[in-house]
C-alpha cells in the first residue's frame, strides 16, 4: 500500500482483499464436497456388497436346510422299507405308500417320494397313481449302477414322477428337481426319488428379500438356472455361465461378490455362495441403478451444502463491505452524538433542580461537585458555599465519617462496595448541627474524566415516627400470638398462609418466611387434603362455627407429623369472613403408638404366613404311580388355617388329609400346623405299635388317635377342626375315607355320575367320643376326586348368592371332562368359581386328584411362571428323553425346543392367571415320546408357513417356532375352554 494513499483508497484495497479471500474459501468448499461424494461412493458400494453377501448366506442356509432335510428323509427310508418288506411281503406296497406319504407331512418343499427298482420302475410312491411307471434314466441324471449315494437329477417339467419331463422347460408352469438315492436290497439295486418343489424355494427367496431391491437365483454348477425370484426374467434352464460368478470365480472360490453384467444384461452388484455337499449356487443381484440413485442423493446433499456455504461466504463478504462503508459515516455520527450529549446535560440539570429528593454529586476524593435545590433546603446550605468542600464534613455526622471514608477507600482499592447501589437508613447533619434520619442511596457513575458518585437523600423523620408506633402496637399483638404453647396459623379463604407463630415453625422445621411461602397442598399430606378443604369451605360459608381434623403435616425434612387441627373463622363487624384461625396440636406420640401396634399386628401376620408356607402348604408329589395331584391355597387374611397333607404310606398307597381350623389369622395357622404335625406323629406311633407286624393303620384309627391327642386342647381353646381323611390304594383300586364335618369330597367316576362322600363324624374337638368309622368304595382307573374347604362354596357372587355346592359340582364335572391334567382342571375352576367379582371371605383350599386310565404312564411337574424354572424344564426333558432311548444330540435339541416353548409362554403369554403354573407332561407311547406344556391363557395360533428370517431381531426373529418344529416330528397347538396345550411328538425309531 502506498504511503500517500487516501483513506478512501485504503478502504477500496481492503474490500478487494475480502473478495479474493472469499473466492479462495469457495474453491476449498467445492473441493471438500467432491471429496465427500467420492468417500460416500466407496461406503455405499461396500455396504451393498456386505448386504448382498449377507442375503446370499441366508438363502444358502435355506437351500442347505431343504437339501439336508430331503437327504435325511431319503436315508431314513431304506432300513424301514427293508424291514417292512421282510415282515410282510404281500402288504408291502400299501405299507410303503403310507410310509412315503407320512414322510411328506409338514414338508412343503417336497412334491413326492417314490421307490424304484434298478430298471426305473416305480414300486411304491406317496402318490399311488405312480406305481408301475418306468422312468427313463435321463430324467434322473447319472444311472443308479454308477454307484451308491444321493445325487441331484436335472431340473425337469412336471409335478410328479408320472408327468416328469413330458414338457420343455421353457414352457413349463410346474417344475421339479429330483434328488435320487441308490441303495441295495435283497431283490437287487433300488432307488428312492424325492421331487423337490422349486416353487417353494422361490417363495422362500421372495419372503427373505421382501422389501429390498435384490433379486435371487438358484443355479446348478453348470450355470443353468433352476429357480429365481419374480424380478428375474430368464426362464428355468437358461445358461448363465457369462455371469461373473462363473466366468471369474468358480470353481476357484466358493463365495464372492463382484460388479459386472447381470442376468438381465445390465450392470449389477452380485454375490454368490455354493451350497456345501450339493452342486448348487445361490446368486443375489443388486441393480447398479440402486447404488447410483443412493449416490445421487448423497451428491444432492453435498451440492446443497456447497451452495449453502457459498451463500454464507457471499453474505459475509457483503457484510464486511458494508462495514467498510459505514466507516465513512462514523465522523458524522460522532458529531451528532456530541450534540446529543450537550442536550442530555441540559435535561439532567433540569431534573436535578426539580427533584423533591436531595441529590449531591461528589468525586472520588469526596469533594462536592453539585448540589440541587432540594439538598440546599434539606441541609440549610447554599450550593455556592459547599462546592469543592468535603462532603463528609458538611452533611455526615462525626460518628459516621470515619466509616464512610474507610468504605470509599476500600472501594477504590479493591472494587468491593458495601454502601453503593443500596438503600440505607442513616443519620444526616444540618447546617445548625441537628441530626435527622434519611434514606440514602449512593450510585457510582463512570465519566470520561473519571468516576463520580451521586447521593440521593430523602428525609424519613415522619415515616419513622409512624412506623415506630405501629411496631409497638404489633409487638403487643405478636407477643400474645407467639407465646401460645400450640401452633397457631392464620389462613385466607384462598388457602394462603397469612401468619404463623414460632411454635408452629419449630414443630415443622421451617423458618417463618419458608412457611408463609408454602402452598397449602405441599404442607398437608395428599390423603388428608380433601377432608380439610371441605371443612374450610364450610367454615367460610358459615355452615359451621368450628372444624376439627386429625391430619398429617409434612416437615421440611420430608417426614410426616400427625396433628389435631381445630379451626374457626374471624369475621369483621359486618359478619364477613376475614381469615381462618387454626390451632394445631402435636399428636404424633399417640399416633406413633397406634402405628407400632399396627406394625406388631403386621409382623404377626408375616410370621403366620411363614408358618403356613413352611408347615401347612405341602407341594403335591409328582412321583406317585398312576396318580396326578394338584392343589391351590389362598388365604383371606394373608395367612389361613387350611392345611393339606399328603403321606405316602406304601408303594401303592397314599393318604390325603385336608383340614380347616375354626377362625382365621395367626392363631388358626398355628392350630393348623399343630394338627398337621399331630397326624404325622399319630401315624408313626400306630405303625410302630407292638404286634402290628407292618400292617398299616386304618384311616379311622389315625383320626381316632389324633382326636384323643388334640380334643382336650381344642376344647380348652374353644376351637374345632374340620377334616377329610382319604386313602387311595392303587393296587386294590379302593378309596377309603373318614369325614369330620369338612366340605364333602366329590368322587367323579370315569363313566358314571358324580358322588359326594358324606361325613361320618362331627369336627374334631366337638365331642369326646372316639368311635370313628370309615367307608370304602372302588376307585377305578380314570376316576377323579375333588377336595375343597368351605371358603369355595361360601364365596359370594356379585349377585349376592353363594357359589354353593351345586355350582362347584357342576363346574368340577365339566372341567374334568374337558381337561386331562389336574392343574388345568383346578385353575380353570378358579376362573369359573372365584373370578369376575366373587368375594372370598374365608380361606380357600382346592385339591384335584386324577387316577390315570389303565395302561397310561404319564410323568408330570408343575412349573411357576418364572424364568427361574428353566432348570427344572431341562432336567425333566433330559430325564425322560434319555429314558426313552433318544440319542444325545436329539435329547439336546428337544431340551432347547422345550425351553424355547416355556420361555415364550412366560414372556408372551396373554390372559395368564396369577398363581396358575405351567404343567409339563411326558408320555411314552409304543414308538414315540410325547411332551406337553399346558397352561391357562388366550389361544395361540402359530403361522402355518415357516417364519421369515429376520437377522435384525435375532434371537427374537421368529426362530422359536422353527426350533420347536425342527426338534420334533410333530407339533400341535391346541386350545380348549381357556386352556392351551402345546404337544411335541418325537418318534422313537
């Protein structure tokens, strides 16, 4: 820049420099946008390659599953065929046809399975119409004589072996892919031919690729198309050897991705995988136009960003140039500002002189600079006499001067001020030496010549006199208010706190200011607000003269304090309500004692509940041969006196004891525990009596012994115990019972009418007699028993009627006819009898006993609806699958399937009943193992087709049903009258 350049020339040069810098930044921004687009292109291509490879792997897994499943079916058939042929040569064709038809069940990927001899003649087929046909060897690929093992035949038109190869591939509407297994028999070489359904494979491909622009093909190693998704226009049998998978990679690599020409002749990104053990290739293509479209979106964003950056640079350049132009107007603006300042000074002077308050301006040394007219009148000093003199000597009393000067010195040295910018009440000095009170405010003002201070003073002599009189009056009233020994509150009609005494503040831990700022709802416990608000409204409305309430106030620390509040209203001379006066007494000690008593009662209930769970509630055994037992207890007050005891008194004999102690709560629970213990003691004493020689005591003997032991104590406590003692002898098929005033046991024969087993005696503890009798009847296989307490029959329905014995009997019979497992029966009865608003005022106990039909052997456990029961699931399945003779791998798969099924019930089951378990049953059939999971809930209907593969949601992506189906030979999802049953069948070959 030239030394003699004018200011205008210098501004022009700076403007040019700004424009050049903006242009350079614009070029850099464009280069960054281009680099970003190049980087994103590489990312897009890499992502699409990975996506295509992932889909190719998924489709390859599907093909491998189909081929392996078909191969497994073919390899499992020759031993069975040979065995049946040896067993019954005459009925061989019909049996084999039925077996081949069974092998297709649940396998939509197979069209048919046929058995051929060495000449190609069909000996048996899943389609009986095919028997006798002769297939040309060319339709099956290499001839059976070339060796043993399975091979893929050529793709051919046709739905079955009868129509195979009768139409050209190009015009065929139905195709089949043969899988051939050769094997030797006693009659010579033979073949098994399974026709795989390519349409099923195409459908699976379509489902997997649903929602994506990909297209998929299945080809042979020779490059000929077998099947493809609908987006592929080529017909089956078309050679595809020009594709990159065959021209560049196969057979050197088993999988790869590449960019080249696709099946439609356009540029594509493709990925392929060869199926292990089978001459098949899965190929996935992504049209290159999809990648270019995605790149175009990225480029549009980059262009938008670049245009936005250029716009910002242009705006910034324009703003800088405008700033340079504003410099030219600066000198003019300064001149205008000086003129405005002079006008402001004139206005300030007029304000000072007209102010009613005294205003004194002084400098940092305390010298008076200016004094207005009000100050002259207030202090009796003329402005001309005090200008330039020290302010502290003129208007500040001698006893305040030193402090004022020290404060000013501290402010000038440290910048810390205690007197500035505040309103202070101090004493001032008049010219005659008298002192008077003033309100003083000192404000610092920064000027060009330094800092000055403006003091504003107002005479407050009269105001202080009035305030002093008011304070004295209020002090007398406050003394009365504050000296009260109880809390006192004044509260307005809008619930604002007007006044509060210190006693109340100390009671709740608030300062007076904090208390008065509290909203009323925050002070009072939410549960007590409504009652207090009603009483307050009645007081202000004049409906009542006073109001009292025990309520909880919340202290500042969050704790609650019980108080008794007594309130009345203060009214003016006209009778209008002014405010409410509340007297508050602390009653927390009394309420604390009441709470301690309630806590003690609660602890008593908890102890009783533990007693019940440990002594009264006995889990039904699951290993009693031929018997299935399920029980349920529900206390009306947390604990109950009902009890159930199950005693195995022999290998084929079991005793069931149900009882109900008079009363409820802890006392009843303790008496129930004592009664249950006495039964065990009495049985032991009777068994060990001399001369019994191992003979079991009869039920009547046991009840009589318990009666003798407990009746004196029961009569002393004025209590009694109802009970029913039932003995089931499965070897003799007999049922023996003793009833003592208990709810009668219901006997439901397998094919007859239900019968109530009548009581023979009153409850224990009522009479002193010991002559106990018993009754006996036949208990055949398939019969059932239902035992319950009177809490079931006495429950009250919403219509005011008791549930009653007849409703109970009808419901039990209906449920026993509908369900085979005791847990399903029992908890379905809960839904029938004790739900929908039924009020249970007494303890409830129910027991269901089912005797298995003749020849049936069922293992059963009850599992709580918690994932902690998974270990029991595994152990149960492992025990019974090993006992059935399954291989270790099959046992493991069955365990996984059962764990998956149980987990689905726990996590996703709908309409589950609280307290109802999942029953798990295992049944051995002659050639199969059946496992069932039974639970109450909303019906579940699984999809018929296999679930889509969803990698994004693994392992919750629909694989559970596939695991269950794959681990068993048959799966059924049943629902009957609110009970779900999932049944898995595993064949035992």
